[in-house]
C-alpha cells in the first residue's frame, strides 16, 4: 500500500549539500517538497534563480505558520545553528534530516539526543556514503570474507575547500561552534577540513564493526595560508579490535574561489575523492567510492577535469528517512550511532593540540 | 607528502625502509617525529613530521597475492600544486603495454633498454649499484643515510610515538 508523501521543507540553505536535495525532493514520490527558508538574501537569490517552484521564506516562523501540515525538515545550516533548530523543530514534532555534523559540543550533542527522544521525532544524520553502491559492494566483499579479518585501513576524504562558496566553513565559531586554537604556537583554529569530513571516521567504524580506540593527528602548514582554520591534516590510530588506520580528511585539492559551486570549480582536476585501501589477513581491497568517471577539458576554463560520478546517495538516504517517519523506526545513522564519530573527531583536535595520541 | 606501498613477499620493515628513505630524500630533510600504528605484520600507517615542517603519511601493506606487481603512490602537495607518480583518478600504477590475447591478459613495463627484460625494481637496483661503484662518495653517503634510516625504522617498528628532535640531516 502506498504511503502518504511526507511534507518536507529545507531550512537555512547555507550548507554545501543543500542543492543535492533539490532533485530528490522534487522527484521522489514519497515526498512533497512544500517550502524552503533562507538564512540570508544571497542564498535566497541563488535558490530562486533555480526556478524550483517552491515558496522561499526569510523566517522559519513564517514558514511554519504558512505550512502547519509540514512533517519534516532538512536542516541545511551552519553547524553552530543545529541545536537551536533541532530544538525548535522537535518541539513542533517535525522529523529531521541533520547535516553530517550535528554539533562538536558534546553537551549540545547530548541535548539533541534528549530533545529528539523526548518529542519522539526521527533525526537522521546525513552520511550519504551509507547509500553509495561502491560502499555497498565493499561491505559485501568484506562480509563474505574476501580478504579475511581486517587488519589495516587507509582512507581518504580529500576535497577542494568549500569556504569561498560557504563562508561559515572557514569561521571557527560557525563551523566548530567556538574559537579554539589548534595549539599553543599554532595561529589557526579548529573548524576546517576535519569538520567537513566525518565520513571516513564513520566508514571505518561501519566496515570494521568496531569502534575507534585512539587517534593521533597532526596538521601540516595550510596550503591556503589566508584561512584561519586547518586545511591539511592526517589522522592515524587503532580500532578497539586492533585494526590500524590512517585517514586523510584534508582540503588538499585546490579550487577556483567561486561564490556558487559549478563547472570550473576545480584547479586540481578532481574535486573530491573517497578512496580506501583495506588490508586483511587474506588480501587487499582498493576502492574508489566515486568512480569510474568521465574526463574532459574545454569550458569553462579549458582545464583537464574529472567529471566525477554522482551516484546520488540522497535517493537511498531519503527513502530510509521516509520509511522511518512512516513506520516509526530509527535510522541506521542516528544521533546515538554518530556520537562516537564526533567524539573521535574531537579527539583529533585534542591530539593536534597536545601532540600526543588521545583515547576516545 | 602522501606515500603508499603495497606488495607481496616483503616484510613491513622492507616496505617502510624504502618509503622512509624516499620521504627524507624527496622532502630534503630528516624525520623529526613519527607516530606509527600496525595491523599485525600486514599493514602499517605512519604520520611523520620532517625537520623542515613537511608532513608525510606512509601507508604500507604486504597482502597482495603472489606474483602481483607492487602498487605504490608518491604524492607531493604544495601551495602551487600537486605532483604525483600516479595519474589523477587512478588507484593502481599503469603499465606501458597491455596484451589481451587467447591466453588472457598480460602487462609489460620496461624502463631500461640496456637492461631489457629486467623488472623495473631490478633495473633500479642495478643502476643504483652501478652509481655506487662509479663514485666512492656516493656509497659513503648512502651508507650514512642507511644508518640513519635504520634508526628511524627501529623507532617506527617500536609502534610508539617517537621523536627525533635533534637535526640530523644526511
């Protein structure tokens, strides 16, 4: 039996992933996209230039008033706004798709868990790689014992920097939640590339079935010296089951400083990479989560460019969200599951600060 | 710098020795600190800081099947751009020739016409030996470098956070 479409809105429009929802919200028959709310006139203009046929409001209050039958929201906002928005939405009984970093403040994070459970609303954290077909194959191969017990994992989540299009990602208070120096003699602050890349921390937990035991992390000098947040860092450590890992969550691919992401964003030919090498007792897996791809030069900058493959993980993500809303289930990537990933990321910052490994 | 090396039939010490030496040589500085974690004797993950401030990661594994060609990568990231011995958007090294025939698929990579038929790694060993024999100072320099890399390697294999605060470039 077909279920009633979930009436959904997008709030803020300031997150880099905002535009990735447009197509799914329009085309998925399980959803009815009824409204958006813009945090500022810049993002409002960008949204309205897309002719989506959905009303855009400047205030969340007005949107809620005009759409009293709204059931769910996508919180596409700066990390610093998430608690306030989750509280407001949960108290209204609205189900929530949260961006990948609910909060780095563990007190705030636990408050989000408390509020959402008290009001019995679904909060699904947007970690879209769980709905990626390559990752599905990888998990299946591991489960079938293709390489035996996992002993070591290396994973990259390296991208260009989004700060020129989404400025809050370069402002420590908005990205990390507060201004915290990376170290005693370090002129930069928490809130950069690490905050943008939780996926690899999540993936190694999901693939190994174990939690992170300890991390060691170190920054390199920024390749964008004008940023006040980190853009280059490395992380290694061990899982509780003894699996060793090394993660690269850097913004190491240089970009054109576009205000609106689009063709020509890349200076380095490939804008984003999530690759894993997994060594097991019986073999090794090499995995590119976004490939194979198409390559071109020509417009707009005559540069050789990797037009990377979009698997549109948002379809699976939204499907699961709708199922959870209608069937009153808990999504696989919920606030409680994701808490350890956020703790591990915070531990990375502590390690950068102290120069020592940090237990989770 | 992002280095990786995956092979068959080599110990972790052999894999790490090569990458550590490349790290110091290409980075033009010596190791100041390193933190190493190991997946038994099959995988190693190192984060290194050189005395000149360069950060480097080294990823190694030795569980490729017998007969596999090594899979490695050496990528340098700087403010002006990136250099790598692997083409953009690839995971494994390319070969010069790919033969698809009735007997299956074969690959060939020949890097030295004078040492034709030797595998690339073997050609490099011969060329290195020849260079050392031609110049006594080269051999002496490499021996000193070897002593230093062995100390760094020992520290890495101890699996602990290790510091080499004193500048000791060779």
